């Protein structure tokens, strides 16, 4: 049996996510697809599902409306409803979760397309900060007293980006 056939049999028997030097373009594609599927199943889908469930719980209990009223003056700075604060808070925990929160609020009619467009830069700039502060900065030995400043810089960047996006949305 040729080494190419043996390689194909080995791949079929034990789907590897490692790329070998003699892999074909199809092998590389399939390997990438497997890795992407694993990321989606293990990370993205659970975060988005968790966000939908959390927003539904907040909505049913009335906590979403309460938070919306409290944060309405702050979010009005960017022309957003108060409930949009949940997207910001969700982004701190998980980017996928924040997208789930945004889509759940969109489905409920609390956010529209312009609102989500304004929020998108904040989702990316604040995405998963809580995870990264501990995982990256803690591992690097950065003292905890610097975390609030670093997080504050992220909030300032997100606020500026939302202002810019608001201007762009208003121009169109």
C-alpha cells in the first residue's frame, strides 16, 4: 500500500487536527473545518445560548426593563436605549455572548439595526476582557492594581468608537 493511501486511511480512522507536510489542499481544508466546528461547538454556541437564556430571564423577571430605565440616561449619550447596557456587560464576559444579547434584544424589539451598528465596536473592543485580564495579565505577572486602568482604557476606546459609529450612522 502506498504511503498516500495509508495516510488517507489513518486520517479516516482518527480525524486529526494536525496538518502534515504531505497533506493535500483538501486535507488542509477539512482540518480547518474540523477546528472551526470544534470552536463553534465548544465556545461560540454555548456563549450565545447562555446570552439568550439570560436575557429571557431578565425580561421575564422585569429586571431588563428596570436596568433599561436606570441606564437610559447613560446610553442616550450614544442614542441607544437603556437596555443596550446589557450588550456592553455581556461583551465584558464574552464576545459571542454579547452578540447573543444584541440579537435577543433585536428580536424583542428593544434594539434596531442602527443600535446594533453603534454597539458593534464596543463588543469588539470590550470583548471577553474579564477572561483576558486574568488569563493573560495574571499569567504575565502584571500586578492587579493595573487592571482597573487597563479596563478603563478599553471603556474609553469603546465609548469613542461608539461616538464615531453614531456619527457614521447619522450620515447615512
